[in-house]
C-alpha cells in the first residue's frame, strides 16, 4: 500500500507527460523541413510546446532556453507529490540545476564577461534553494560572488580554490560542484524504499560510469591531466567501476584505456568519432530508459525517466534547429535517438 499511495499520482502524471513527447514522425517532419523558421513554427504550433509564449529572438539558444524553462516549470510540480525521503530525493535531483547555475556564474565571472549574457539561462525555484539569486545577479567579480553565496553549502568548498588562477579556479570549482551534486543525489537514494533504491542506484551507476569514462578520456586526450588529479575528481557510486577499477583506469596509458572501455559494457561510447562522444553517452542512457520503466510500476522510476526523456527531446530539437541554421546534412546521425522509418 505504501508504494501505491506514494507513487500513483506522480506516475500517472509522468506517463501522461511522456505520452505527449514528440514521436519519430515529428522528428522526421522537422528534419525534412527547409528552414529554421519552419522548424520553430512546427514546434510551437503542433507539439506539446504549443501553449508557450513565442520568443521573437532569432537566437536558437534563446529558443532552447524557452523550452527548458517550460520543462523545468512542468517538472517542478512533482515536488508536491512526495513527502519525507522522496521529497528530499526530488530536491536532490533539482540540485543539478542549482549547480549548473553556479557553474554559469563562475565561468562568466572568471572570464570577466558580463552577467547579462547568462541571466535568462538560469533555472531555479525557491521551493528547494536557499541561494539568493537577486544578490547573485548584481555581482561583478568572484569575491562578490563568494559573498553572495556565504552561508550556503557551497561556500566553503568553493572558497578553497579562490587563490588559483582564473582558468584553474573555474575548472576545479566546476568539478567540485559536480561531485557535490552526485554525492547528494547518492545519499538521497540510499534513504528510499528498497525497490526504489535499487532502481535508482542502477540508473545513477550507469550515469556515473559514463561520465567517469568521458572525464578520464578527455582529461588524458586533451588536457594532459595527471593520473592523480584524474582520480581525485572521478565520481563515486558507479555501477561497473568501483574505487579500485577507477584508480586502475586513471593510471592506464591512453591506448590501453581505450581498449579496456571498448571491450566492456560501454564500448558504444568509443564507437564513433571523438567529437561525438557526448552524443554516444547520452544515447547509451536514452536506450536503457524504457527498460527501467518496463518492470517499475508503482516506483519512483517513471518521474525520473521523464526528466531524462524530456531533456533529451529538447537537446534533439536544439540539434535540429542548429543544423537548419547552418545547413548541415545527415541530421538524424546527430540525434540522441535512433529514428525508425525512412529518413
């Protein structure tokens, strides 16, 4: 009874929202359109985004932000379906948006760029955050930024890096924020009921694994990061790679590392060109989402799968818009999803 009472309403809402997401035929139609304006018009008149207020901006990123905020506002309502440890889990998931906001501030301020470029991109809610965004939007340097977040859980960990040069400071702060988010999410999952905990630990584990695979590869390939630092910034709670396995991966030569990953569960991440790695990572996660919900009635899985599917839909829509803007070919190869039917 507890599981039914806890998840029934949230699952029903999540299933309705998943049912409204774009189908393969929608993506085929969008890919075959002649212009960016046609794509935007289709999204805003023939999909579940049709009730949004149309943006007059010609910037595709502004359009993407509009869709993301629609998703964020819709998903935020799940907060009210849950109490106790399940509400804490929902709050922990929303923490990712808070972390992404802080990373935007850090990146912008460390480059001495104006905050006006990012303000419209922020997504937050006072339901779960104690950050004073009004104060943050007025800062003009990193010292003022740190003063604005004083008293929050982020102040002390970030303050550690304030004496570094701007590039190193930004890098280390962003990595620390990512680790803090995943640690908080992991801690919240451990408090869930047995079945929900198992489902979420499995999904989190795959997510953490592929992020670690990407981090180690890019750190080695492009930034010549030491094995020690690679290991220090890996994420915990992976499904396949525990502490010992991660350490071994971090100390491998690049060719041996690539061979090891390519012969395991995440071989598909290295199947394509290096610049397509992020798409391959997202595709790996996307392809397991239906399996997560297949045997997960009356569980937290449905609302969680919704968040992945909704975000991946928006990313694919943005990819199509950018492709139309720059007259790119073979757009279907750039999408996270594999489209069925003729191209």
